[in-house]
C-alpha cells in the first residue's frame, strides 16, 4: 500500500516542479526599484477596474489580465512592470507578455510598487 502512495507523491512532485517557470530566463537581470523608477517604464495594474479604482501605484494604467493578450501591440517596445494584489495575476501576465516579446518585469503587488515609489520620493525630498 505504501508503494502506490509514494508513486503518487513522486509523480505530483515532478509535475509541480515541471510547471515552475523562472522569471529570469527571458528577462534581463534588473533591480526592480530602478525599473519602477525609470522614466521610460509603463506600470500596468492587471487587476479588475474596481480594484484599480480603489488604489494603485502612481502613473499606473489598468489593463486587466483578461485583456493583456489583446493589448500586446500597445505594449511592445516598452519596458513594462506588471502587478496585481499578491502577484498571481502578475505572474500570468508576465508569461503572456514574455511569450509575445514584451520586455516585462514583475512588480508583484501594487503595494510593493507604490512602496518603491514612496521610498524614492522620500529620498528625493
């Protein structure tokens, strides 16, 4: 009885580890703080409009995850930082953007991106 259970656990382990895709494979190494504060960056909040309206990072535009694919052409040639609430939707957006040749960076959450902006503004003042 132990052998089939062990086999199932082993199979699940291999399956789950095979699904992991490292962000660094297609994205040049960069300091996210430098990218977020770059003058040529496009900040994209991939949450639904209601969440975006409730609060987001400064100068962020809203392109919900469901609309990322249809907005690829407007993002090509730009340096894009994507973010959401906890990073799950941002990860999915990153995968779509990278597959389509967009220079994308993971900002994880809107609170993370906003904190980076606030930290930089404090140093400037």
